[in-house]
C-alpha cells in the first residue's frame, strides 16, 4: 500500500459518534501536502486510524449543501 500523509487543517465538526468511540467528522484536510479539501470519514479517538471517506472540493461541498437544503426531513 502506498504511503500518504495528511494534516487536519480545520476540524469543522462531529456528525455522529459510534459506541467504540469512533466519530464521523467533517474536516478540512490536506492530503499529501496538497490544497485542503472537505472530508467526511470515520476517525478513531486518537485520529491515528481512519475509515473510508468522501473528499469534496469547495465546489462539491457547495453543491452538496444546496442538495441537502432541498431535502425535507
């Protein structure tokens, strides 16, 4: 598996928390020193382990925001 690096530039918030302490979070993350992107994924309590997630550009995040605004909950 290829090596990669990440830096959580900004913690935006916790979406949910599982019974094992893992949290689903929205963060701004720089992957491999590149421009930070919005990222939704599960994280271990120490942020040393992570689950699969979704990475969004600013434009993707805006489009998702607009789609969610149209949903009636």
